[in-house]
């Protein structure tokens, strides 16, 4: 990052993140938390369909292919779509901590253009935890996992209770998610940032 704001710098008494004992195993595909999530859900025809995998420690890797639906300038990914991909990848980290958290702050650097048809390779890790605050960072590369950096971000997530979603979401979607007979899908709908 060129200059990270003070809000994204963990305090001196922050602690290293600890992977939850029930976290998905390294290499395990995390799957969509909610079918209609723009970032990871399969029910969004123009969504990112981002596929994230658990990594070692408190890290994840993810990929998504930039389609013509994701354009900003002709033939190039929209910056907001790239920020969404970073945010979705960073949000996936919370599955490894087994907490429900929402994005409190996201700072993004756009290093180089990302053409339509490109597979964006993302890596993210939690760097520190301080109470309900979770500090993390992510990088997106083109041309492969070791390719040149195209985008990067630092983020602050805030741990919340499920009531955050129930009290603030549109009632129709909340009711539909809570009525799902599949207990796992019902619980996962509220696991990561909206």
C-alpha cells in the first residue's frame, strides 16, 4: 500500500490471529455463503462467482474471471468490481476465525489495469485481532498467483452478532434465508459481510 491510514494500523496490544480448530482445512473450497451474494453466490448471473479456498494459518486464496459484465472502461475491469473482489476475499477470512464480521473500512490501491478475460488471483490474510476488530490485507495478481500485482487492499472488519443482519436486512430475504430447511445453508447465509 502507498500509505495505510491509522484506522487500519493495529494497536500495539493487538494479538496475532488464531485459526479456529473447526475452520475449513487448508485447500478446502469455502463455497458460497449465500446463493444471492454478488461476490460468491451462484444465483447472481452477473456476479463475480469468486471461489475462495482456505490456506495455511489465517489465509485464503481466491480467483475470479473478469467478464464483459464487469467492465468499467472498454475492455477493462471496473475499479468497484475489483474492490468487491478484494472485499469478498477478505471477508472469507472470517470463516477461518469462525466469527461473523462486516467490513468497517477498506482501502484499495489500483496498481495496473485488469483486462476483461483475466483471471484475478487473490491472496488474503488476517494480520491482527484487537477485541472485535480484525485487521487484514489482500493482494490481487494477474497472469498467475506469482504474477504482477494489479490491486491490493487493507481492511478492518468488525465482529457482529447475527442480529446485525436480521435487524437491518430486507425482511423478504431475511425470512427466506431463515426459512431454508437446510440448517447449514441457513447458518452460512449470515456468516460473512453483506
